[in-house]
C-alpha cells in the first residue's frame, strides 16, 4: 500500500496516478514546489476558505506556465475572487451550458456553470479552445455516482487544451473522480485527493473502469482560439 505522509492510496493506484484519501490541506504539503502542470477542481462553492487555500497552494505547486481551473457559482463569485487574487492572477472565465432553453419539463430554463482560469501570468492553451461549451442532455458523466459531477466531454476538451501528454494534473477535491478519469482517457498523470473514504473508493472504481486513450486519438478542437488571453 502506497502512502503520502500518513495517508493511503488505493491498491491499484500509484504515486503518479493516484487518489489519496485524506484532507487536501494536509496532503498537499507533500507536493514539491512548481511540480504541477494544471490544477483542475470543483470545490464547495460556499467554502471561500477552500478557494483561498487553493490559490495559495496553486501559487506554490504550479510551474510557471501552469494554470488553475476551478468551478464556481455566480452568487459566490465576488468573495471567491477576493480570496484568490492575489496570490493567483486572473486569466479568463470558461463556461459550461448545463441545460439549454429546451430542457425537458422546464421550457426557457438555461443553467450555466462557470470555471475560473487563474495562473501566474504565463499560462496559455496549447490548442484552440472554446470558452463556452454546450452540453445539454450530455450523458458523459453517467459513470459518476457523485451528484455534482461535471461532464467528461467538457473536462476532456479543457484538460487537453491546457496540457501535453504525461502532464501532471492535480485535483484536491476530486469527489466522484471525473478529473482522474479524464486524465486516464487523455494519457495524463493525476494526483487527486478526497476526504471521504467511501467517495474516494467510488472515484477509484470509476477510474478502473475508464479506458486509456486509443493510439492516435485526437480530441476535437473547437473553433475559438483563446491562446491570446487579451482577445
């Protein structure tokens, strides 16, 4: 059984690709400085202190061109940005259109989830990326048993745009394990934390059931180029 400090990995995990059970605030202390390429995570939106800690940790563990992507909610956004800037710098906002205006049973309803992009001032996407992803009726997160899970299709496009193969992606609040599963799909390394042991095991099960990338697989590129963040 592999450990990170006093915490345990699952039996099929490795230090390079693992979901650790424990408190992210303690676990992250063992991560070397400037060793992470991308932080991609979904904190509890009302926990402003988690966002503050996330920004402080990102400033330490991200490499100079690394990025931090964190889901958020509009009502909490002012407090979140105050907590995160500084130590991180504002870069951009990415959006997922969760339900379109034709959502079954709720005509006219359009629900948007937003993802903050922060960095140290030097991150860029390596390929074209849309800052608005529609995923109405998307069933790509059907493998997750976590109620706040986001679609694999959206996460995969963004994770692929921000990283190269074999990059290290860090998810300190992994929940149902969507980010680790996407990393396995894309051939990225992942380091994920989950404080609840039962939820962590469900995430590991999901990753075990996720297929690795096929040879020559290329993620579909979107048409909007945001490599220049001033556009």
